[in-house]
C-alpha cells in the first residue's frame, strides 16, 4: 500500500459516500494489472472466496465477474460497515486465499478501487447483464455459459438472457 497514493487514487475517493441499502458497481484491479486470474486455479481460488456469502456479511452481492486482471461486483451495501471497509476486507480475504494457494505473500490488488453508485431507477438486471458480458466483450468466451468465473442472483429464478 502507498504511504502517499498517486493523485488519481485521491480522486477516486473524492465524494465517496457509503449508504446502507445503496447499490454500487465496484471495480477492483489487480496490482500492476497483473493477470492473476488468467490462471485457472488462481481464478478458481479467488472465485470460491468471492462466492462465500459470509465474506460479504450483511451486504448483498447481486452479481460479479472475475476477469484476468480485475473484478467487477454489483453489491447492495449492508448497514454494518462502510463501503471502503467492505472492499478492504474483500481484497484482504481474497489476497490471503490466493497467497495461501501460491505459498507466497504480497499484494494482489491495487490500493484503490472504483465505485459507481447506481441510481434507483436503473434496471439492475441490465447492469448485471453488462457486467456479466465482460468476458464476451474481452474475447474470453463466446457466450456467458462458457466463462466459469461469474455469478448472479437471478441465475436460478429467471430464464437466461443469453
């Protein structure tokens, strides 16, 4: 972690507000844009950790996709902690799991993250479809079903939009 983060990191924090019940689109990028998750077993380790409901405490993950060098999550923030505390814990727990698997130590994620507050009138399913389609747009798969590192709460309750 930086003692004095670069000016861009400070800009990411400007105006950041944590509102319980608010839905956020979060992007967390790997340190130095290292494509950790291009490796199947590292991606599987991270994905299993991300999928753990207890990791998120009282926040509700609506969808997520793990790309080779970053993670997108749509999450409704719970009341027990701020958004920055939640993301700090998610980065810490996933990094520990990856480092344990690799028998190494060191930074996995960049210190900063990007968040976008979703408006109440935004169609969450449309946002989720956009997030989950990232592997297709990146050329990693020709359809969502062929990319293994994602999940969405709508999977079991609605027909696939793909």
